[in-house]
C-alpha cells in the first residue's frame, strides 16, 4: 500500500517562496524540501508523517508538525462496530436475507461481547480508545506493546507477551504502525495460536498480517472469523480470495473516513501553525523515534 499520493515534482513546481508547507498525502522528499528556499515549517495533516523525509527536514532545521490522534476515535468506533458485526453475524445474515430470503435463525447464533477477552496489539491512541470502549461493554482487555510507557497503561489493562495474547483472547485487534520489524508478524505460526472460536480484526496496516496464511486459516475454520479494513495491496482486487469467504468482513480502508476526522486534522494543524507564527513552540512537533 502506498503511503503517499502525487509526485515530488508537483510540489517542487508549486512551493515557490512559501514559508509553510501543508500536506496530507503528498510526498515531501529531500528534493522538495531543498527546493523551498524560504521554507520554515512543514505540516502534515495525518497521524504519522510517513510521506515526509523528516530526517532531511531536521538536517535543514525545519520542524515537522503532524496531527496525532486525529482519527483515533473514528477507527476505535469502527473496531467496536466490527466486533459486534462479527460476533452477531450481522453481515452474512443480512446478505442471505436480502439476496436469498433465507430466515434460518439456527444458522446465525452469535456470541456476546460481555465477559470476553479482547487482545490489543498496540496501545497507542487508537488502541487506548478501543480499550476504553470495550471495557464499557464489559470486556476483559489485555495488550501487547513493547514500546508503550508503563505509566500510561491503565490499571484495568494487563500487558502481556504476544503469545499469551494470541492464545487467551476471544478477539485480537491490531493497532500497530507498520515497521520493518512487524511486517508479517501475524503469520501461519501466530494464527495457529489463536483459538478456533476467536476473531481477528485489523484496522491498522494490511502487511502486518500474512494475508495468504489468514485466508487458509479462515477457509479451514482454524479461527472463527476476521474483519479487515486494510490489506497487503490496496485497493483490493476483485479476485482476492478473501472475498469468497463467509466468515470475513471486508471494508475499503474506511477507518479514519469521517467528517469529524477532517475537522480534527484541520484544527490540530492550524492551531499549531498559529502558535508557530506567534513565535511559540507547536504542541505536535514530530520527533524522530530513537530505537536503542
């Protein structure tokens, strides 16, 4: 999946004497930054400025600001919706009723969320909000996140290792940013650990899951089902075998696509730009992660 839209050349043609560059998905490469002779600030209206050469920007003493958490609630609400849709078999029962007039209650027996364990892979902005909403529904919540600061983990969320999370959870939901280290982290071996009655949800990044291994696990009913809003290759091709399965819900990367997210992005970025213009330090200056 591409993390940017457009070309550096388009930006280079437009940047001119601008002092502040505001982008969403446009690729801000080293060449783009160097072409902005008067550039003093780069603003990226998304949670992570993955489309910006942050290292190059800081080498030229140009700060980068972003909009962390702008879509966190939108994604968290979608996760809860997918959890309910999975465990109550909403999609397949609707499709069968609409397309075939099937009224077979015995085929749609579901389960309830209350008392079930939700395992979160990643406890950042989205994961934290999913945990809050899940707790309100009476779920037990555990999380795996080797990078989270222990002092920001609520006492009612237990941190566990990945193996324990996969083995014990009734629902596994992924909320990690894609890195070289976690690409394909949920593969055949990990799927074997998940209970046959459990469900897998991914609203983070598609390549975190080995899609072929997931297809086999779903087809052979080694896990109960899955809900995916992101995929290894986007947009999803019509011949993707996942589309043929009844125990999976697929949505076209709509997690952060709400009216509120657009407004959140604008407000977060514009507030920080105003601070910068006034000579104050922006709140959301992006720091290059230091991995020891």
